[in-house]
C-alpha cells in the first residue's frame, strides 16, 4: 500500500520516468562492448529507478498505535491493581482521582468528567479503577472507550428488592441475597421498624437468599432498616424507605333479600376498613331497612342511575337480584356495562336469576352432600387455614377468570368482563364464620380478592416515576411524567425535611406526547416530594452515597457493559496505525546504485 498522490499527473509522470530510466540503463548496460559487471549495472539501474520512485511515494506500514490512555481512580480502588496497570501502560500514564478517594501523591484531582475532553482530546481509552462510575455519569465521557477494573465484591447485601409504595393493610416483603466471606460464622439479617426487629432470618457462613415480611401499622413515609449481623456485631445497615398510602376506598352498596348475618358482618368489616358502605335489607314486600357507615344517609328504596352513581361496587345475593323490578335491574345492568359499577353476586346451589349480567357463563353446579363439608380453598396469598363449606361450584368457561378454587381445582369464585365492567360470582357461603373463629386474615384476604376483581378501573391520572431504582444524592436523576398533556404550570420538587422548592423543566417526548422527562439533582439524602400537575404528588427517596453498594455495583456493571457495546459498534477502537516508511532509506539506496554506476564507468 502506498501514499495516495496529491496530483495524478505528477504520479503517473514520475512512474513513467522511473520505468524508462530502469529500462534505459538496462539497455545501455546490455549494449556495452565490455561484458564485465553487465548484470551488476542492469541491477543497479533497476534499483536506482525503483529507489527514486519509492523516495517520492514510500509504501505504508502498520505500527502499534501510541498508547494515549489514562487511569481514573474511584472509591474502593486496589493499589495493587494500579501498580500492575502502570507497569503495563508505562510510568508516564496520567492518573486522576475522582469523587474523593484516598489517592496516591502522583495523581491529580478530576473535578468533572467533562474535563477529560478538554485536557485530553486525543485520549483513546480510560481505565477506571474501584467502584466505577454511576450510570448517570457515563454520558459525560462521550464516545471515549472505558475499561473498568472492578475489585472484589464487598461483603454485604448483593441484591435487594421490595415495593417502595404500599397501601395500608398490605405487607412489606423484602427479598435479596447476601454475600459473606467463606469460613466465617453464620449471620443474621433483621428487618427493623420503629426501633424493633420485626422479622429475621439466619444465613449460612457464605451467605444466601433472604425474604423478610412486615405489615406497617400506619400510613405515611417510613424509613425501615435491614441489619446484617455476625457474632452479635452489626456488619451492614441499609435503609429501606417505604411509602404507606391510604388507598381510596370504593363505595360499596350491599343488597340482601332477607336479614342475614353474612351481610351484617361484611358491613362491619368494610366500615372498620374505612369503606363508605350502605346496607339495604328487604324486610317485607315494599319495606326495606337501610344502614349507612362512612357516608351520609339517603334513600335506598329504588335503584336509580343517580343512586348507583354514588357507588363503585354492588354486593348482592342472588335472591335480591332476582326480585329487582325491571327498571331497577335495567339501571344496574346499564351502570355495570358502562364500567361505572362492579357487581359481586353471592350465589347459592341454584341457577342464577336472569337479571345477573353474563349469566350464561356462570353456570352453578351443585355438589354432592358428601363433598359439601369444609374444604381447603386456594387463591394467591391465601392463608393456609382457608377452609369453608363448598355446596356448589362454577362450571369452567373460557370467559371466566378463576379467583378462588376448591378441592380438585373446583371453581368456587370467578370473574367475567361484561361490557366495560366486571361481574364476580362466588358460591362460598357463610364466610363470616372465619371472623367468628378468629381467622380474620382469611376473611380479609378473601373479600379483598373479590372486591378488587369487581372494582371498576380507576380513571387515568398523571403519574410520576424515577428513572432508576436507586436514586443517589448529588447525582443526576431523570423523572418521568405520564399525563394526558404537558402541564401548563411547572411541577416542583421539595425536600420533605425542609428546603426550597425546585421547579422542573419538562421535556416532552416527540414520539409520545403523553410522556415527559425532567432532570433533577438531589442535594442531600432523604425523602423528596414531586408536586404537580394539579394535585398529583409523588414521593421518592434519595439514598446516601454509601448505601446499597452491592445493588449499585450491579447497576454500574450493566450500564458499563451496555455503553461499551454501543461505543464498540459506533466507533471501534484501532490498535494499529499506518505510517510511511522513511524516505531517507530509499534515497540512500538510490545514491548507492547511482554511485556504483558512476564508479564502474570510471574503472
């Protein structure tokens, strides 16, 4: 491979001259009467012509590229790794320290990653030692290839997962893994809330998986702790922030054809759980008894569209639905099909009345008397003591979604979408016995399962989420907003402990106008609240820099691997460069060949 000529005319002209020069000197040497040194003169003429050509256009050669590399030290770097890297790269390799590690005397501080592009624009690769760079900091490196020399993982929590937002009454479940040095004593991990360990698990010497559970008692923002102990001494303590919210309880209307303790017990349970609830009991023809809790009283004699608009769920027995007049049944079906009302039907061992929406799919099959005794029931997160009499079951159908199953996968409670709403049918009788027998968790879990399945979908509202699972103090954080339109007023973020409100500059997504993003820098660790648009609020916790290093390490490894793949695909690094051979070598060969021709002529 040769250097490309700047002028093709000069290139081809010199090529023709050199060819004619070689041929001419060879022809003159052949025609000379003296045969001595004939072949030497021919060879010297060819070398002189070729050397003259190569002097003007020397060929290219591949050489190892100059090592324009640097080293960046972060927290937790290993001095042995630094020494080995300096021996490989050379003692003149620049060394910087970033984000305040205990750095050697020869290193220089790096206030910002953007400084690398200013001070070292020709930098080819950056070697990062220690804990590495956060995912939010990697874009500052641009297209600079980075190689991370990670040290051994620290002892402690390697992974952790829990729901950051819970509704009051839901249990907090913390799952994760712990990595411990081999050869040590077993360890204990405890979940501490309000100064007391609520749940704990024993781990073997090398670590293992954990799963802890605790049910918060009050609503609000809480900061629990996960404590790792060995030999009675705490090794690691990590924060577990959880927001416990008061869910918006749907208003429930209870309809029963006769006075029944099942509905009275359900009314009391819903009232204690802060549900707005109303009970209508038919005493005789044309005479009803009403009861209201957590809501103002009103007439319940007739089911009208105005009355049903005040409620989200109707729980009724089959007899009361069958006795509804045509106008009331039509109002109930219209509200249910429009998605404004959910319906829960407590069926008996008999066909459902015609007024039940979706009746064709809910076929009730009586069970034999020998199978009607207490049987184990199953549903997600069902307590093990869930048992009840099962006098009937539902025939499986493609349109039904199983909610509760009995022995032999018998379907005893199921839901179906009818129109825009949902209908739930249950054949489990006398569920109040669970409460009387001291099995309140079974009763609460069962009815929560049924009411949740029947509840109408919540209207669309603006929602916020953080761009990372582990927001950090003094690191950029992307906040994502999903709303029907870009809000007119700019949302704000404020530190819950007190501080000025920071206005967010939203950037609307060009592909999906419902999505917007904003950048925010948490100044300190703690709870933050995003306010807006309108009355929408969102709470998130910014972790200290030293918290949850195990999960943060995994997140950094994943981000570094993704960035390395993207940089390699976009601009692959070159390990060699092409340079021309020195022209002086070829000019010297030309002088030697020409000198031989001149000297041989004189001899």
